[in-house]
C-alpha cells in the first residue's frame, strides 16, 4: 500500500495521518484473539497499571506470537514507512497498549524521541510510530490526542517522569504544551477497529484515563532507519530491539494465512 502525495503532504504539515479501517474486522479479530494469552503471562515485557493488575503495555509481541510476527512485516504498515523513511528500517519496538475499561491510566504529554534519545541514544528524530486500533476508539475511552504541527517545533524540553504511571516516560512541561496547543490545536485519533495511525518522533501526544466500560486496545510498531540506530543499551531489549536487520514486507494477505504448528 502506498500513500498518496496528498497524504504525504498532510503528514509533513500535521505530523500524523489517520487512515480509517485499513485492516478488516476479520484481521483485527485474529490480532485480538492472541491477547488474553499474552496478557496473562507474568514476564517483564508485560507492564501492569500502577495499583492494579490490568496490563498497561505488552511488549516484544512479534517474538511471542506468530500472528504479531506477521503484523510487524505487514505491507500496510511497512510500505508507507519505507516510502517516508527509505528501505532500511529495523523493528525498534512492538507493543499493545491496552487502556483497560474503567482502569486504563493516562499517557502524559510527550514525544517519543525524548525517550528514544534520552534512554537509547538514538541520534535523530526519524523513527515512525505505526498504530493499529484494535477496538473502536471514541472521544470517551482515552483516544490518543495529537497536538497538530507540534513536530515542527523539533526537540522540545523534556524530563523523565518515573512517578505518574507505572511506565517511565520523558514528558513535556505544561507551559510548552500550552504554547503548542495554542499554535496547532488538538486532534483526537478516533476511528473504528482496523484504523491505522502514523506519526513521527517529535509529534507531541498523550491520552487520558479510560473511565468507560469500553476497552481501548492499540497496537504500536516503531520502525527506525538502520543508519539511525540506538547507541546505548541501557533499557531492556523489549523496549528497544537490538536486531537491526531491515524489515521486509510480506504479502497483503499475510495475517489470514493459517498459523503453523
Ligand atoms: C497511548 O497508548 O495512549 C499512548 C501511545 C503512545 O504514546 O504512542
Ligand atoms: Mn508515544
């Protein structure tokens, strides 16, 4: 799948794209069917919410599930990323952020490069975050909110927050957020299951708690150019993979192939 010139221009201007229903409900059902088994596992790749047993984020899923191993090579994710960044991209991080019904916690205002640079020594803010909504995401269940155009500010001041949630994150201060919102405004990334979001490493985003009875489960793949790889191995491998092999896209029907073994 290729992005149109209009979509590429919008990505450059706004810092993100929202592509409704790129994956079918059948494909999403296959992805969701893996999650109860993966979330039940007690292992460091599964971060649980502060003060509850609900999974906040489950990482390295392509090494834990054959279905996710195919999703990270899916042409509807990999080809747009290659169009924007060039062909030699490695799989930096793979996760599902599960903002559970009634208990999913906030993701503070941040941009991903602050963590990629601050923790892993990634030189340039080139990585792309490719998301697939696995539930309907609406205005109530904690959509990711983008500050439109905030990527153009580049590297904003950021500090490491280890207190607010169970997941340490480099966050942006309120004053900077207020300026960026005044300039660009906010967009909630809503859509039916199967919708794809693409955004860059300096786009400021966050999401509020999920106080609804509706789960808000989102898959996330981060791809980074091999030439821009991490320079520090401070965080565990599941937070930034060390295998720099360029990812090669599979066929468009790859998720629908029956599992082997
Ligand atoms: C979220 O799941 O709401 C935040 C995701 C992200 O920071 O990419
Ligand atoms: Mn993020």
